[in-house]
C-alpha cells in the first residue's frame, strides 16, 4: 500500500489526538503540587484532578467506540475534538477544586469519543499487517512526543502559573480540528449496524463509574463503609445487567463474542496494569522530586523527560520488529522492563542522586513503553473485523483509563495511610516507598498476564505446523500420482 500525501495527512491528524492526550496528562501531572498549594488541596483530594478526567474517559469509552462505528468516525472525531478544545480553555478559569474536577470530567468524556474514533480510523484505513503496524507505531510515537513536550511545557508553564497548563491543549486541539476538517476521510453512518443499545450504554457506563468511584472514594468513606459497599454492590448489579442485556439485545453495544479473542483479552488486561502503574508512579515521582528533594516543576519535567524521548525515538521502528517476532515476545520483554524499573525505584532516599538512583528507572520505563505500547495496540485490534474496530479500540482504551483510576486510587490510599501523623517532607519517604511497592506488584501482575501469551503462541505454532505438514503430505501425494504411469 502506497501512502500518498493525503493519507499521511489524515494519519497525522488522528495522531494529533493521542499527542494531545500525552501532552495533557504530562502537563497536568507537573502542575499538581502547585495546584495543591494554590487551592489548598490535600494529596488524597489532589488525585481527583487526575481521576476526574479518567472517570469521564474510562466510563464512556465503550459508548464512544460504538458511536464512532454507528454515526461515522469522522463526524464523531471532529465533534468530540471541538468539545475537548473548548473545555480545555474553560478549565483554566476554574476558581475552586470542584469546578476544576468537573471540567476535567467533561474533558475526559470528550476524549472518550475522540480516542476510539482516531484509533478506528487508523485500523480501517490501513490493512492489517505491515501497513497497520507501521501506522500504529507512528500513532504511539506521537503519544510519546506529546508526553515529552508536555513535560517541558508543563514544567515551564507551571513556573508562570498552573492555569496555563490547562489552557495550552485548547489551541492545539483547534489546530488539529482545522486540519481534520480537510483531511479526515468521510466514513458514512453504518445503517446496517442497527440502532443504539441505550440500556447497554446506561448500565455499562453506570457500572464503570460506580466501580471507579467506589475505589476512589473508599479512602475517605472507609473500605468497609456503607457507601463503599453500596457502590461496589451497585457496580456488580449494573455490570451483570449489562451482560444480560448484551446477550439478549438485537444490536448490542458490545458483542460479547469479541472477548473470546485471547489476544484482545491479554492486551486489555496488560494495558490496565501498564497505565495504572505508571500514573501512580508519576504522581509519586512528582511529589518526591518537588516536595522532598525541593526541585522546581521544570527540573521535575527534565527528570522524567528521558523516558519520553526514548519512546519517541524507538517507537517508529517497533512495527517492523513486530512483523518478524510477533507481539507476544515484545510485550513480555516490555513487562519485564517495567518490573525491573519500578523495583529499582525502591532505592530512593532523602537525598538521592538522580543519575545513580532515579535515572535507571526512567530509562527502563522508557524502553518498556517504546516496546510495549505499540505492541499492545497492535495486539488489541488484530483479527478484529473493520465494523468492530471502534469497539475493540474502545475496550482497549477503557482498560487503559480504568486501570489508571483504580491503581492510582489504591496507591494514594496506601500513601495516605502510611503518612498519618507525618508533618515533614522527609517523613513522607516511607509512604512513597510503600506506594512504589504496590506499583511494582501491579507491574509484576502485568508480566504474569503477558507470559500466558506464550502458551497461546505455542498452541498456534503447533496448529500451523500441523496444517503445513498436512499440506505437504497432500502435495507429495499429488506429485506421486502424477509420476505414476496410467495402467
């Protein structure tokens, strides 16, 4: 498949969305300590600036993916991107934590429609195989580039004022929108796909929101409180109802049969641990650098930057390697790098030398993301028909965001529990280490999940070898019959 100028343009436009996601996440991460100091927000409440976005994103991704399939990917992509741009600029005017968190939630809802639409535009435009793998590698590179640029911009803008970090993605989104109007190919409504599964959308969205809110709110309400138990029970009821609805409705939001794809299942479970562990690690690292070591927000950005640069440099070539060795081995290698990196971070001290203590972790995480993220993206959509690419993309991104919310809530609860009565920055070190221990354990779980892919790989190879042997036997038999003279 030859990529002409218009095709390249369309690819770069949809890559602009993942660039914005990376830009936004890293910039906001750099500004959290300043937000807490300016608005008087504690660590346990500060996580809601991140979690508010994740709630909207993770709760509505499945609906966003299905909407892209039904209404047309171009239409959904452009409308949601316009909302993202407007809310980005309005969020910079928030005068209290509640308004800021609400704006982040709405922004997450917009991203829940742009992300699966962008990924499904790629997967339906580029054929499965080398072309799609190359496009997805570029997609991942743009995410890393956005994250890297966000670190620098976030660190620099926070020195001026944290509100600038919330304003910046707005104009960038408008630029992407203008190019999208000209370059994104039209994808008409799929009338054959049927209508909306409204009961399914309501139950799965309510169930996801209830589950995440239960975990996030458990720190304040208590893990054995009526609120926490009630929310968990509500989540179970709603998600169970969703499964029943999907089995009976004519046009389901999620065709449950798609989950029989073992590669898709592993990719979703793995990305849950990858994103969850890193979001928690970034929060701990930012608080450690700024509050304990006394770094500025810009110095903190430079501390994280090598990982992003490594991903941006290496990711474009991952698709070619995947073509040769497959996704399973690449993902296992990436998960091993994550575990090693987080384990090394447990060595931090009250006066740690960056290059001997933190830098090895940053480099290992960068390598892990460079290898693992494009491989997981490729695995998540492999073998999925075009009309369900939006669904597969939505499932993958939902796992991504829900993992971030749940793991961040758990790690924050651990840190808060370990820091009761602590009044000094140095006294927070044991709490940070406890949080890093949980992060390392989550990454190790991801490695175990990835290793299960080897069993499936061996089984597929055995089937392929058996089919090849049968084909060879048939060919030999035909050749023998041709060589035998007729009686």
